[in-house]
């Protein structure tokens, strides 16, 4: 029945998707604030049109949040909260787009536009799944709540206070999110874990001003040299992090998890060729996907100081700065890691330097039990849509909102995404596979049917 709904309504759905993708809802640009509001209104109107009983637009200090609900399944029925976002990234550089980013184009079985895969296309398929279920049965098999925000691409600054203030309204049994990729075309996958983040900045200061390296070199320590030496001490030659206590709380991979990682298709040569690197690098004893999805990391994201212009300038700089991020895994805590990092930095900085360590931002990792009701329902739903069992994996990135749902609502998160890593999210020519769009409608409808409380 769901596939019949898709066949009968394909042209209309694609016209609606095109309309949604045409709205330049760039949350970081003040000049697009009106467009973001228009997009929120479009989403709210569409929720009403497909049959949701109550829909409201909540203003915030920034961009509005759309909330919609249908609770006619009854008090004894489970409740699913879907979370997504309607805001999008900026579009620069424009010259690298084949078509204007807010003039959607359908070609080669894909839709090309900003927001196509992140996250408007994936939000829209959820609305179509709900519409299909209403058309099929006149009702939904579970209670459904929709929480769709307009600030995800700028860090969701107003989402946490909204969830805390409306905790009872948002109460649910599980949270469903489609903002993650499937592993490969035709290979459904379910993300049950996300790494956290601890992002730090280190600044070393030597002399009170830049100095002539001929006059003072050899007598005054160079902050860039000192910072390079400090960074070199943070990891050993095999990629293992040397901060004392860093690995104390790391949750080891189970044998079942390692088996699932081994099921993921991987070709070392192809992986290296795509990145134009001679070899991969990382912690001994773990595969590439285990290292990127389930092991902690430490990377220098930027470093600067002294003279970097064209030509030569013999300067001994006053300051040197680096930004350093650490991806965290269950059960690491960003606050504890930040403290350990700063303590270690201060211990290894030479006495010739003054040091400032800043904690810029972070998020704890998230892990949903693989035997949870939501994960079980998602596995069945993806098998219904794709005709094969999904692989279970962890994602190397971070979605801080998952922690909010876990801590505030006490609701486990199911990450059932339908995009692909190759679809240029945040880049020119962003696109979304129409095949995955349609399979996503089937899978989402099946999820609502399969989700039960045991």
C-alpha cells in the first residue's frame, strides 16, 4: 500500500519537495531570517495538510521551532518523536554549483539543491510516510510528535531550553532522526552510536612582542617551536593518545560489534586512492572503520603564529596558537577529557612559555542499545524497504541533540538516515538519491508499524 501511494503521488511529491528546497533557509545569514521564517511556516502548513491534529510554530530568541502532533492512537500506544531541521548551510562558493542552489533540478535519479540530503529531503520523506499511513488507514499505528527546528546548522542554541521548558509536551518512548547516511548505495545501515567532541584551543606566549630572529634567536625560546614540540607529545608514533587517563572510561567494542564492522564493505586501496594518500594511519589493533566510528581520536585542526605572508621575514614570534579536537566514545565525558587535556598541556609546556588553554565546545558521545525497541523496529523497517537486513554501525561525527533527548526526555535515539556520504552535504552540488527518498518513505512508514513496547 505504501509503495502504491508513492507510485500514485510521485509527481506531486516531487513538486512539493522542489517547493520546499527552493526556500533559502540559511540560518547563519541574517539576510535570510525572513526566508527561515517562511520555511517554518511551509513546514507547519504541510503538517496540517497531511492530517496532524495540532501544529504550532514556537518563536525562540533565534529561528522558530515547528512542533506537530497526532496522539489519537491512545494513552496505551507508544509515542515516537521525530526530530529534524529545516535550516541549511550557506551555499558558497556559488561558482562550483552546476545549477543555482535554490533552483532544484532533477537529473540522473537525484535532486540537486542545498538542503536536498541535509536535512530537508529527509524531513520531507517523513511527512510523506505519515501522509501515506493516513491515506492507508485513516490513522497512525502509534502516537507521533514532530520537532523540526531552524538552527541545527548553527549549533541549535535555543533547542536545549525549548526541550527543557516543554519536557512534558515532548515526552516519548523513542526519538527517530534521519540526519545520518546509509553506508553505501543499496546497503541499508543503522547508526546506533555517535562519537562525542571535545574542542580545545592552546596558546603559547613567549616574548612580549615579535623579535628579530637574528638578534634574539638562540637566547629566547620560539613559541612556534615550543608548540610543535607540545603537539608532538600528545600522541605516540602509532596514533595512541598519551594524555594520562584518556582511555580510562572507553567502552570496549563487543565481539558482536566487531563482527558487524567486519561486514561493512571496505577496500583499502580504493579508500586510499579516493583520498590520494599512500597508506591509512591509526591505532594498532583496530580496522579503519572501527577507528573512525568507535575509537577516540586527537587531531590538530589549525595552527598559526609568526609570519605567513609571501616572501621572507626573519621574525621570532610572540605567540603561537593551535586548535585541537578530540572525538570521544562511550563512556567518555567531554568535561573530564577537557580537564585531563589542560592538565597534561600545562605539565609538558616548557617553563619558557606562558600558556592559555580554552575549552571552546563539546558534546558527549551517544550510544543506543542494539536490543532497544527502536533499533529492533528500525532493523525490520529497513529490511522491508531494501529487501535485505541492514548493517549496524557507529558514526564518527557528533549530533549533540541526541544527548539532550537522552538526558532530558530519557528517550533512546534511533538514527535511521537515508543519505549518502557522497551526496555533497555542506558542499556545492548537494543532492539526494530519489531511490533512497522513496525507500525512506517505505522504511519510515514501516517503522511506525513495527515500533512496540515490550
